[in-house]
C-alpha cells in the first residue's frame, strides 16, 4: 500500500488536502497496535527502532522507486505519530 504508484483523485467527496497524511497516520496506528499485540514484551526502544525504521525505509523507497510517489517528511511525521499513539493506547488499556 505504501509503495504502490500514487494517484491523487480529487473527485471523491471524502478527499481533502493532505488526506494522505491521515492515511499514513491510520496505517501506522494499526501497524503499531497489532505489533504490540503480537510482541507485548518488546520495550519502547525496540518498538521504536523497528517500526520507525520501517516507516523511514518506506518513505525512502517511495522516492527511489520513482513510481509516482515521493519522500515527504510530513508523511514520516504522520507515521511516527500513529506509532506513538498506538503504543500509548496499548499500554493504557492493557494492564497485564
């Protein structure tokens, strides 16, 4: 999903400027949450290193592959915010 060719379609009623940032945030929120479910004993450091590396790698690959997508710092920020919120939500509601 993150590496497929990008097509901005503005015909849909739900599209708005920077909609892709919301998509990035949502994808990484879900990814981080499911990662925590699968690996609950990983510390915040390991969680951050693995998933932030993945987020940055996908941004770099979007630029390198030249398939209509590009590296955007704000996409990476949205990814990291989604991961951070997922870590917080998991820890807040999982009292094991």
